[in-house]
C-alpha cells in the first residue's frame, strides 16, 4: 500500500504487522523495530510527524537493547529521528 501511495490502508497494514510481530516475538525484538519504522514512514507521508517521531524513537530504544551504538541500524534510527525532527521544525 505504501508503494501505491495508499497511506491510510498502509497504516492499517503496518499496525496489524506491528501487533502480530509484538505478539509473536515480544515487544523488544528487533523485528518490531522494523515495523515501527514502517509505521513511522507511513505517518510521515500522512503529515503526522509527531506520531512518526514517536515510532522512530521506540524503534531506536529497541535497537539500543540489542546492538552496539556503532551498529548501522542504530545510526539509521538516528537519521530517521533527525529527519523527522527537522521536518517538524520546518513546519512549526
């Protein structure tokens, strides 16, 4: 749905995936962080930057429990947060 720019439907799909992954793997599993990123990007496309930022921060928190600070996924999370924060600041 995201690739088709059907973001409302994508939001529902990403919410379901997040719920399933959390239930199956536990809420602090790295795959849950991926679902949070996907949901965050969906929110970002829907101009819901604050919700996107919350998702990206939760994803970072999960990753910090599993990876060293120099791990590429940690750095990627920081870049998502920085981009979202910049977008919020520009729209204020």
